[in-house]
C-alpha cells in the first residue's frame, strides 16, 4: 500500500508540473450533439420507434475536444481550426469559452461546421447523423487565414510561455481543415515546438513532421503498414505474390510470424496493373496516375477493420491481418510486434496504438513496449476518450515525464472519463482524485501547480493559518533536509516547499544534475509529515512564487545572516520575516554524491586490480 501511495504521488507531481503548459491545437474541429429521447411505442408507418425528445446537449468534438481536455487538465490550450459561420459554429464557440480554451478559430462563411448528431433512447445510440466532411475543403482565402492564425497563435503562446517550450497537437480527421499548404507550414515550423503530438486518420500525409508521439487506432496503424508494404511491393513485384503483401517480422519480434494485408491503394492487386482495388473497387494509384505507396485518402473499405471472434485474426475489406502464432494472439500482440515499423514509417519518437476498450500499446526508442488496459464500457460512454488520452499523453511528455509515466497518465485520463454517456472530458481534479493524492485537513492536495497556489494560500489565511515558505533542489533527500524542513514547519502553521524543475537544476548545478527527476524529488517531499504543499518552479529564482504566496516566514538554509539572503528585501517588502537555518554537518547533497562517485571509481590496473 505504501508503495502504491508513493507511485500515485509521483504521478500527481507530473500533473502539477504541466500546469499552464502552452499547447497549440490545430485540426478538424466539430460539434458533438447529443439528443436524449424516450420511446414507448412504434409508429404506424413502419416498425420503428416513436421518439420524444427530452434533452439536448452540445459539446466540443474532434480537435476542439482535444483542446478542451488540455485546458481541463491544467494546460493553456489555444485552438486554431476552421469553423463555419453557422448555428453549430456559434455553439462550438460557446463550448470553447466555457472550457477556458483560447478560441483562435477561423470563421469560414459558406463552409458548414462539421457536426455529429446522435439520437439516443435509454442511453442506447439509435442513429448518428454527420454533416460536413472532406468535400467542404478550404478555399484559397480560408487557407491564407489559417496560416495567419497559426503564426499569430504561435507568437501569442510564445509571449506567455514563461520559458516553457511550446507544444503542438495536430488532429487530422480528414475533414479538410489541414490541406497541403497548412501541413507544409506545420512541417516547416516544426522546430518552434518542443513536443509535437499527431492524431491522424491518414498518417502517411504527415511525412517530415517527425512528431514526438503519434496515437493511431489499430485500424489506422494497420492501414499505414498495409500501404507501406504495398508501396514496397510496387517496386519489388517479382518478390511478392500477386494479391498479397507479406511483412516479415524481424527475427527478434515477439508475436505473430506474419502480417498479411490485402492490396491497398498504390500497391499491387489482383489482375493487371491499374485495375480496380480487388475488394473496394477503388482505382489503384497506377490507374489514376498517382504515386505508389501509402499516400492519399483511405478507401471506404479500409475503414472497416474488425477483430474476429477467435481473437487470432483481424479481417476487413481492403485490409486483412492474419496471425497464426497460436492461442492468445490478439490485437495488442499484433500492435506490439509492429511498433518499431510504425515508428520508422511515422518518424515518431513514441507510438501509442490505441485499442479502444482494450487499452493501448505504447513503444518508444528504447524498444520496450508498454501495455495499458481499460475497462470495457458501452460505446456511448467512450466518445472522445481518445482526445483525453491524447491530451494527457502530450502534457506529460511536454513536462519531461518518462514514457512509462506518460502512458500511465494517458490511460488513466481516458479510463476515468467513460463513466457516462456523452463526449469525454478529463478534468485535472478528477485525475488527481483518481490518484488519491493526499491533502491537509481542509482536503487540499500536497502536490499543487503554481497557477493554483495563490488561491490555495488565501484559503489557508482565511482559516487563520500562517504560511512558511522555502525552496531548493532537494536532489538527494537526506537527514539534513528533514531536520531543516521540520524546523521550518515549526515557524508557522503550514509549510510550502518550492522545488526547482529539472531544467532549473541543470542551469544551477551543471549538466550532470539532478540525480533524481523532479517527480521523484517532489514525491519524497510530499511524503514528509512536516510538508503541507509542494510546488515546482521552472525559473532559477522563486521570486515569482514569493510574490504570489506572500509568505509570513521565508526560510533559507545556511549559516549566514538573513540580510545576505537574495530574496530578503522582497519578502520584507511583502510584510514577511526571513530566517536562516543551519545544515547538519557532512549531510549535504554534494557531499553524498561525491562519496557515491568515489566509491564507484575503483583502483586502476596498476593499483592492484586484476588485469
């Protein structure tokens, strides 16, 4: 139990560190409309239910819902997307405003806002009506306005980033918001963003972006592999039997021995070159004069990929994935065995293949797959859960969390949103609540974000509590730290500890520090009984936090007088006192690290070590 609690605190630290991270979301925004009805009889004209509308809900969908999730999780979200000058567009703007998303959408008169309308009875989806699609692409003026909005939004975020690298999330659902010119701008400006996340129905359209993470569904990942193989077969026909493309596993792969895909657009199919697709009837690339390989929009048949009942194969019109490795092989095993190829084809550092109610399979450069699981729920509960997954994964990677940590938080964010019918949004407080992070007697969490600290302190002051504040790297927690923090806590009613981020420690201490990442350092501090709240700061000085907290007592470690503390004039100007507390002799972090390093460096060959 203690280990689980420590792990939850570590994860909660990451959630605290991504507070106010600047994130630009661009792509296909849409409106989700939910109509809840009751049905008590059939109509006379046909064996169809008569529905009585009781309630209607509108929510942001697509790229807009991803931006809403980023904001709800504590990031600073800016959305750039084309939105129609219509009633649905007005409702979408209202959804963004309520969620605190910076609405930098581009109005497109004459182009309808994409809408997904769902009719439900007894929480069962009876039908869905979609409007707006790829046929409603941007005209030249719309493209120009999108490019201007992207440039302005990027500069706007840079102005408020407070030293944080910018983050980009691309949501391409093939509805026309991201034509070639917009994609080219994003590729050309890739170096302006530290973390780039891509969620695209057709990943082949994004060559050159080199995203940090891609989050394809199993069908999207399969389609990309099919097209890549078909493109290879186009140039190596003599080596591949007509009608099937074989992607041989690397020798070390764990999973099925073969992935078989039916002919895809741009590849070889049954019959002569240029003949229609053998299953969908769509013309091949040769027939249309287009290039071979994984390019262009998917055919309708390629969207239909389903798991067969035996769990051993996946079949669909246009794409067939066969596995014969034996009992227990499933989509997760298939995805796991293809992670390295997906990384190569997308240029991504991380690939997260989402398996809807079965969780996800995640792989990075270390070659070690991560498997996460979810709880099966009705389909009406899971709409938009992928947006929550994408938002949490992106924020965690932007906060320099490890891949395993990012995968855990992303899956948790998706899982806790699927409790009811509607478009899924994961809120920061819900995520922290699921982690069970500890708090004081007022129910406040031990790990907090810089943006919420001032309001939290106001609550404590209204309750009559005096605030003690200190800061440091706390790289290797030792008895000197514990005694120092215990003494500091005795100077007031609660103690707030501000911890330097990993980047701040590197600037202050050198490239070989910190020894422990910030999530580990803050988790240990939050576990101490004498510490009430822990907050992470990116700057080299805590002056910004001091101004926000206005501490009654500011404590600094050292044997020098308070007058020598650099922050002393600011603290006193704000009405606080300054105290310095001495360290325990021979209990400094640097001394401990030096001793460890000395013990790991053994004698040389000439000093007695066997050659």
